[in-house]
C-alpha cells in the first residue's frame, strides 16, 4: 500500500533500467507515500515549513482506482501533475520532468499553480481563506540560464510596491544536476533526493546504496522503489488507459526530436559557415595569387629595366673609356707638340748664340734633350 512505512532493515538496491527512479510511473507510485511526499516538499521549501496534509497524496497512477470519486477523477484530469495533495495551509504538487522546454516551463508552472489555486471553492466571498498553490517541478536536466541555479522560487510580485505574495503562489523549479554540483550539501535531503533521481545505471544505484543505503531516507527510497518496480506490470497497464502518461511520453519524445532537429539545423548552419569561410579563404587566396603574379610581373619588368639600364651604363662606360683614351692620345699629341716647339725654340736660341745651359734653364728642357734634338736635325740635313 502507498502509505505503508518502508522496512528500514533492508536496503539492497537493484535498478530496473526500463523503470528508473526518474520514470513518471515510478515517481507517482513512490510519492503517494505521505511521509516521503511531505519530506521532499520540506526539502524543497525548507525544513522550517510545516507540511501538514489533510488528505493522502493523490497521483495519476491512482486514476483507475474504482474507489475514487468522480470529483477526484475530474481533479486529476484538470490539474495534470504527477502527485498532488491538499495541505492545512497550502495546496501541494510534485512533477518529475525528464525533458523540458526552457521557454515553456515557467508558463507551465504558473499555469498549474493558478489552476490549483482557482480550483478552490470560495464561500461567502471569503477570498482570504484561499490557500496558496505550491507547485514543484523537479528537472532531471538543466540548460541555458537554468544551469546557474539549484532552485528557482516563483511567486506573485506587486510591481509598484515590490511586495511578494507567497500567500497566493509559492512554486518551485528544482534542477537536479545543479543540486549535485555542491557536494558540501551531500547529507541534505534535497541532495539525497536528487542523487536518487539522477540514477541511470546499476553503477549509480550501487553508489547510492553505498552512500545512503544505511540512512533512513536512503533506505526508504530504495524500498519504495523496489515495491514500485514489483508492480511494474500494473504501472505499465496504467499507461494504456491514462492519457496523462501517454501525453507526457509524447511530449518527451517530441522534445527529443525537436532537440535533434535543432542540433541538425545547428550542424547544417555550421557546415554552411565552414563552406562560406572556405569560399572566402579561396577567394582571398586567389586574390593573393593574382597580387603575387602582378608583383612577379612588376619585378620582371623592373629586372628588365635594370638590365637595360645596366647595358646602357656599360655602353656609357665604354664610350667614356673611348673618350678617355682619345683625350689621353690628344694630350700626348699636345705634349709632343709642346715639347717639339720647346726644342725648336731651344735650337733657335742656340743658333743665335745663347749658351745651351741658359737655354735649358729657360725652356725647362734638359741639356741632353736639346743636344739630341740638334744632333737629329743635323743628320736630317746631311
């Protein structure tokens, strides 16, 4: 029976991989147990919160119970959460979410909070007697901005005054992976519950048994899970006639498909970006190649121009060399003519009776040179 106290003397944990602790059917069956329903609520809202129930927790797995009144069945169909119960001061509910849409979950939480809130009957205009809704969604994963927080608390806020109305709405989002990041809280109830919901293999179950199997809460969860799995056939049969579970399964599968398609679109976009980048790089390489070709041609042109200039310089050098030789030749010729004129002058002076030594000093021609010149002239005259 759901409200039977678990036998704390045994805590061996064998997990059914087809019915993990986070499974909706298992979750509903386990948390119909009043003590554990209240304990997880306290773990969420705080241990100082008094969680007094005026009815036993009611889950979607109870839908087929022939003892349920038409009113209760209508309530299960209207407030479509996993487990719910009316408390002395609040209306409580629990919901396990394997997958969730980040843009929808906030609206969904508020929607069910106000659906629970407005399901109450107001007598004699006593709206002050309405109990606040405390809806809790437990998320098995976190993404986006939700990776920052273990818990989000939702309420009604008066924007003008800033006053928070927890007496109307006091709902929560719990993110299991974020709770498990802080191992300092390993002995706190919310951490223990989160560790339980995070089990995905027998290895995880063994670790949970090792850490918490000897503790009252851990033992209780293991035993309640074992009892639920023992009724696996009954739970699976419920899925066939309670469309709540079919819809949740459809929602989960659809979200997985949406995620897959979004991932495929992202990969496709990345491929397009890669192709665009490759095309851009190819164009840039082509541009650089053309620029290099242009520079090569320019360098070739400059080389030819330099070669032309070098040949021109060589030609000018040869012309200069030729002119230098011509000048040298003319200089020698001029020197020869000057020397001849000096010798002629010297000979003429001697012929008129001047001393050869004096003539040498005057003309700057050596005596021997004058003598050789005169001797040569005498031979020519013989």
